[in-house]
């Protein structure tokens, strides 16, 4: 039994460097494995729709005739299941997280495969 | 004796950011009765099993709880594997064990911090959580997630940890062990901490058994029950004994958890030394057959029970989770009457409540 | 001190005390944070907080509560004014007790169960620290033969040497007065675990800002009493006061909160042994 | 792994059986209800200190009244209230009866319907 058992520890941290980071100024380091967000290399995708059917959260929508691959970033739980089931290895997990959004219409990312023109990426308005 | 006051404890109470509501009936500052109500965040995840096939369901079950998410995933997979009669590769068993024990380490350190906060020991709280971050970093490095790992699958695991990384993890954990040693001294030796925890909320041996207490709450009362002794995953090949304390008060429960942190670290070292090379997953063919399976696992908070009922399709008929907190509410109700109002946060925390977990 | 000087001291106190008190509180938060391994808020954070509270919508549970809080603030200021004008120390202490009573009445007037229990505990705290405060004043009187702050302050020898027991006893109850662990039972920056925010649970906006400012005044007054123990050398006195405050922060970060039973018991035992012991020693000399 | 057998039991015998288990050193660890399109039953799980475990299985229907075992094991109160709120099975002689307020779900007896029921 004793008093001030933690005294040494707190004096050590008083004169040492804080363990926390000044967040917006100092960015967090991610590991190569970090699951941030799902990305699709649309040139490899064959729009089979397996990722959409297997998604536990129902965040992915694929349309074969339109050559469209669409993900709702706020629904996605980044479980990586779509990446694991993708037969053509088109899907991958980016290290960086989806940035927070104030505008709900930005939550859906849609990718279109090439029709005439090359790959283009755009953020769809309020789907 | 003063008038009776009713103090509403929760669902939004600063000590427990979880939706448990207790109506505490007070006489002066003595609690004479407590009526719980839960159900504020009931999500019906168990019911979702009828709409998600048994592979996808892993990710749903993992989200039952944020702290012991890995063991939920593991338990689900183990139950479905039991139902389907799948034997998973040895390496996968060891990897599951390592992640599960790391989960236990981080959960117990988190709990120690919260406990410190319950009796107003802010610096201890912060230091505990600082140490915990290092364990979370290991998770992020090996699985990609800090809290929800999504590495378990029916038939094994998704990701392997190579042997060099395992060795590095051990060195990091040795550091963590040193720091926890320093902090655990405070829980064990500090006068003010002892003053708040010793003799508070005593649960006797027989009460703990009869009321169905689980985990550290049970072992703090001297009952040597630890589901890991069933030998699931790789626990059958590792050397450990359930940690037991006799007193049954908050101090004993704290001590059980402190000692379990070191035990878990030791189990990880053992597992890293013994881990065999090989496959990390077996191929799963077909759907779960008609039948029932019950499995019991040891979570940081205590025993968790899973029940699965298959019907031959890819959707299970029923999946049931009995979380440890649910079992521990009855002992909590036993402990509360007769305590001081000042003890209520400590008692509520001493069972390590995870209400969101309880309301699957 | 002439009347003019006394007036000047009071004006300086009224203007400077909140600034000093706020800064001390800011430094307190910073040091606490560093002890806990965090960066902590900017030193000016308490001022930002108060300005923000001032701008908040005013919500009252009971229309009288505002009056009680105003009285609390005014009496705390009067306490400090008496003290820094060099007036009667005993009167200052009683004014402070009166302020605390208004604070408790304000808490009772809100009818919140949390504030109710907080108020009960606040009263127990007053019971706990008041004997030691009185003993401090008595001890000072026995050495300097005067209750007037001006006489005590200009006494040619440091009181610390003749009143070491009383000084330690006073440090002990300062932990209660500053609302630091292990005795932050009625309200504190982190007593939330048991009774949410204790006494001040139901106050918001301007009233909360007034309470905060009153605490700054109070803290400066209390540190003023600490300075009295080494008043013959003002620089050492200020260093002593700052060291005292640092010690309180250190204790705050070193202990868990105790129950009211322990608070009351230990405060009285300390008052009995250190306070009465010291006075008995002085009387025997 | 032990505890994969499910012994049938009827509502009339459940309290007696539970008392027998209590005498043999078992304790209650869980009760749960299952409803599938074909059947509905309650499973009681008992566990001994040596980790061996036993299950009882009792067929019920929505709206049935079943005797509560909370007189033997107090912890049963929570499980039985849960089953009452989610499946609509009534329990008699509950030690603490929340009267349907244990889980405040927006749909009463939410689990009493299975996905297959809804489709019909």
C-alpha cells in the first residue's frame, strides 16, 4: 500500500513528449495493410456484380449494361469481403480513409467503364 | 434515514457512455434498490442471419461489439465450422489465438482505464489508454483495422502474419508489458484506489455461481471457470491456468484483469513460439447442413455462447449470441443494493458492461 | 495602508484577479494534460470557455437561481476585496462561507437530484474544511496579535516558521477548496462519474460563466492566504503560492476520488493534529 | 465439444428438471428461443463448474404460457423477459416482470415472425 504510486509516471510524462498528436497539423501514419476505402480499377472490372451481391452492407451497385460500378461510401463498412471475392482482382483497399463529408450527395462514388471515351470518374449528384 | 430519492443512472450518464438505464433508489447516499432497463439500441442483428448468407454474416456478427469484435467473429466462424464439420488448419488456429489474446489485452487495458475514470483517477485513465494504443497499432499493422478486423472467415482466416512480423510484435509487447507493469502497481498498491475498491460490491462464491456470473466477475469470486480451458482454437496446446481471486470485491476483479493481461501476453509469446507453418484457410464447400451447434468461448468480459441452426441452405435459420454482459447484469443487480452512490459507477464498471453488445 | 492605497488594491484585485485566476486555471489544465501524456488545450482556453458561455442562450430551471449565483459571485468578490484591502481576515473568511451558502442554495433551488446530492456534499465539504480555516486564522492571530491582513502581511518574520503545522493543514484543505482529487466530491472538472456535474449540473450559459469567474476570484484569494505565510518577502511568497498550486495539481493527478466519509474524517484529523497541535505548541511557548 | 445434445422437455416438467440440475451442481447459463417456419422451441443451457454442459429443448408456440424458472435461478429473469418481449411467449411467476418493457422495440414481438412468414 502506498501513496503517489503513479507519481513517477506522471512526472516522466510532464517532462517528456506527449503521446498524443496535434491531429490536423500532424497527419496520422497508416500501415500498408490499413483498410481505408475500397477502390475499383475499372479497366479490369467485368461488371459481374459479385461484389454487390456479397456486400454485407449493400453498399455496392453494379450494372452490366451501363458498365457502371457504384459505391456508397457511408454505407461501406470496409470489411474487405468484396476485395476477397473479386475474381478479376479489380477491387483493392486504399490506405486512406474516406474524408468526412457534410454534403450527403457526395457519398456515392460512381465509376463508368469505357464506352467510346477512356476511363472517366465522376461524382454523381444525389443518386 | 432520509427521504427516498430516485436517481436516474443513464442511458446518457457520463461514466458509462452506453445505453444502460438504472433507476437507483437512494436513502441519503445509500442505494436500496436498482431497476435496470435496456433495449435502447436493440438492433436485431441476430435476425439478420435470415437475410445474409453464412459467409457475409461474419462481418455482421463482428459488429455486435466494438471491443471484442474479433472474438465474436471467431466464435461465429467456430460455430458454423462446427455445424459443417470443418477442421481448420493449425496455423489459422494459432493466428486466431494470437488475435484473440491481443483483443483481451487491449480490452482489459481499456477496462482498467475506465475503472480508473470511475473513481476519478484521470491521469491513470489516460496512461492506460496511451499504452493500449500500441496494441491497436499492432492490429492495424496486421489486419488493417484498429477495432474491427474482418480477418476471420468460415474455414480459417483471411490474412497471414509472417514470422518476422510475429517476432517484432513480441518485442513491442515486451515494451507494453513493462509499461503495464508500471501502471498495474497503481491498481494494486495505491491507497486511494484500494480505499475505493476493497470490500466494495462483494459477490460470494455461491452467489457468483447461482446468478450466472461469467468472466472476471466469476473468477474474482474464486470460481476457476475459463472457457479457454475447453481447448478451442490453439488453447489446448498452450500452457495456462484460470486466474482466480478469492475476495469477490471490486479489488479482486481488478486484480483478475490485471493478472489476465500478463497471462494473455504470455499466451501470445507461447503461441508465437509454437506456431506451425502452413495453410491459413480450408476451402469451404456447400452450405451449412440442417442441425444445431452450440459453442462457448471466453471473451475478455467472460463467457460468450453462440448457437447456430442450419437448414441446408446458405442462410442459417437462427444464430444466437449470449453476450457476457447479459449474464453479468443479474450479479450487478445483486451488488448494487447496500452500496453508496459513490460506488455505483465502480460497481457498474466492475462487470465490464458492454450494453451495445448485449443488445445484439 | 492608507484609504487611498486600500481602494487601489481593491480595484486592482477586481480587475486583475479574474485574469490571474483564468491564467492559473489555463496553466493547470496544460500541466495536468502533460502529466497525462496529452498536449492539452491552449493556456487561454478558460477565457475562450467563459466568453462562449456568455454568448449562450439562457436557460433557467428556477427564476431565483440567477439571483443566488449573482450573490455567490458578489460575496466571493467582497471576500477578496476585504482581504486585499488589508481588512479583517476573519470577516473575509465569513464572507466566503456566506458565498458558499448562496452557492448551495442555488444548487438546491434547481430541484435536480444530481445538484441536490452535490449540494449535500458541498455542505459536508464546508464542514470538513471550515475548522482548519478558522484554526489558520487563529494561528496567525497568535503570532501577529492581529486579525488584520495588513498587520499579518507586514509582520517582520515569515509566519511559515512559526506555523508549519498550520501551513500543512491549510495545504490539505486547499485540495478541497480547489476541488481537486481526492476530495473533489461535490463538483469538479471531473466528478462526472457519480453525480454528473454535482452542484452545477443545472446551470448553463451566463450563470455557469459567473460561477467559473467566481472560482477564479476564490482561487486568487486562497493563494493570497498562502502568500501570507511568507509575506515578509513578496517574491518568495509568490513562488510559494505557485509551488502550492503545482503541488495541488500533482496531488490531483495522483489520487482517485475518495468518498465524503473519508473527506470529512481526514480533514478533521488533519485539523486536529496539525492545526490544534501547532496552536498548542505556540500557546505553550 | 460437450453440450451438443438437446434433451426434450415439456413445460410441465421444466421447473422440476431445473431444480434437479441445480441440485447436481449445474447453473443456468442461457435461455433462448428459436422460431423457424416449421417449429418454435426454447433451449435452456446448464453448465457445471468442470465446464460440461447440458441442453433442454422445449417446444412452444407464440402466446403460450410457460412456467418461469427464475425461482430457481434468478438470472433467468433477463432471458425470460427477453423471450417475452421478442417472441411473445408468456412466463408465469416471473421473479421480476418487466411487463414487456425490457426491450422497447418499435415492432412488438419482433422476432415472432420469420422472414419466410413475411413473404407469405
